[in-house]
C-alpha cells in the first residue's frame, strides 16, 4: 500500500487549481507574480513536507504553510499560513 506522500507525488502532474484558486493561493501565501501551483508543487515535493489524507483531502504541511488538495480531483483548494 502506498503512503499518502507516494500517492500525491505519483499524481503530481494532475495537481492544478481553479481560476479563483490562483488568486486565493497567491493572496494567502503573499506571492507576487510567482505561479501559485508551481509554488505549491515545490512545497509538496520537498522531502520535509508532511502529507496526511483525512477524508477527501490531502493536507500538506511544510514549515508554517498548509496546502489543502482534493484527493480525487487533485485540485488545490486553499493554502494557509499556520500561526
């Protein structure tokens, strides 16, 4: 059985977000001009990133950033700075 990290990494090419998601991710992470999906993928692929599937979502955390990805559609739903 694959781990959550192995499964999301196997599906990395499918990870995307919606038009509204681009704005929400950029705002929540304070990204200026950077591609939010590429930024999130880099975080997810980092060996220090922890990934846990709970229900229909994967929760990916690295440092103070949490990325929520819908497990079936591979859509980045939102990101948060953890305080």
